[in-house]
């Protein structure tokens, strides 16, 4: 195997990747549009070309790919991917080998699992053995590292922490369930809370004007800015985010007695607006001893978390117990 591998993080908008060595140093990085909204065939064409471009001049045999969806990592299959069209038990590893060469060792993993491994290897939790990562983006992803090993479950599909039920009779989630963490601690959740709040004609909030005629992806940022200025309704939204996170973290700490919870993703940019509520709620609900031990930290690697996690999995694919 070459002393460098390719680590890739596929998102709904961007496809990011890098050449990474065994010490976690990035030697070359690239980013292109993923075009995942155009379906799996377009995405895979882009991915194959991307891998060919980033590996030019290097003899790379191991590649790690993090992709959103329900992933059968053992067999390299995307079983479901709600945000990518035409995906139903798609054999991603086999297709990539057909396009790029049968001798490549290609590791396929859920993107949030890859991000968790990245933070465990080179980021906020590099000095702990057991951690959980929650990624707050359009949805809420999760990854679990226990005793230095990624926990992927019986079918390689564990870690869907965004679909823990927080409120049994709560808001409907995109997964079809009700009251999931994702329905209360994601960009989608914030947009929902704004929309529902503005339906009350008596609510006095600057969001009525500032969110009018803006792209929906800008709404969480606008709510963050309004809350930072002390706007009451916006502060209430971030408090609701913090409470839901705290409930989830308390359950995870009680269940797994982990050393650290790392929170990442774009929504974590509002850290100061929700984290105090999260701490209070988690400590109120969890058993005292494990909660006092567990640290709640913001992710350090940002967009590099998934790249480095995928690279680590590629570097250690033969010995990593998650497979």
C-alpha cells in the first residue's frame, strides 16, 4: 500500500477529498460540486473522475468514502439515501471498482461515522477511547467510537442518532417517525420552528421581515444572528435545540458511559446560543457519575472531519474492527 490514501466526504452540495498520510497530514485537497441532486449515476461519475484527478502522480491503492445514507459498510452498499435519487441497495464499492480498477481497496462508510472517526483520530477527542459525535446539519447524523473502534452494529448500519425519539408526540421527521432528535436540532428543524412561529399573527419578531424572500438554507444563519442580538423568539428556538440535544446526550451517556460527546456540523456555529441549555438538560436527566465524567465539546476539524475519518478507515481497513 502507498503511504498515502484518499479520504473523501460526499455531501448534498460538495464532494471533498484529500490525499492523507498515516500521520493525518493532508498533502493535496480538492473540492467539486457533488451534483447528488441529479441522482446516483451523476454522483458516481463525478466521484470516479474526482478520484482519478486527486490520485494523479500517486500510487494510491486504498480509498475511503463517506456518504450520507444508510450504509451496509461491510458489503459496500448504500441501502437507502433519502437525498440522492435512484438509490436502493446500490453496490457503490462494486461500481467504483468497475470504473477505477478491481485491485483498489475501497471502504464505504456513512458520512457521520467517518466524521466521528476523524474527530477521534485527529480532532476534539483524539485523547479518548470512547466517544460519540453528533453532526448538526440539514439533518442530524451520528457516529459511535467505543474502546477505539467504530461501532457499526450487526449490519454495519448503527449510529443513526438523529432518529432517537425525543418527544413521542413531537414534530414529524423526514424519516416518517415523530419527535426525532433531527426534528429539533437541525437546520430543517429550525426552519420548521420559524415557519410554525410565523403562522401566529400575533407573534412580534424580526424574523417576519428578515426571513421573507430569502433562500431557505439562509434561515438558520438569520435566526442565529437575531438571537445573538437578543431577539426573544430566536432565542427561544435555540433553547429548544439545546433542550433536545441535552435529552439525547443524557440517554447516550446513561447507555454507553462514553468519555466525550463531540458536536459538529454547520448548525454548531450557533454553539454559544444552545450549549448552556444542553449542559443543564443533560446533567438534569443523566446519572450523576457518568455525566460528570463525560465532556461535551465542539468539533475541531470542521469540513476535514469526514475526509480524515474516511482516510483513517482506508489506512486501517484490514484491522479496523468496525468492519
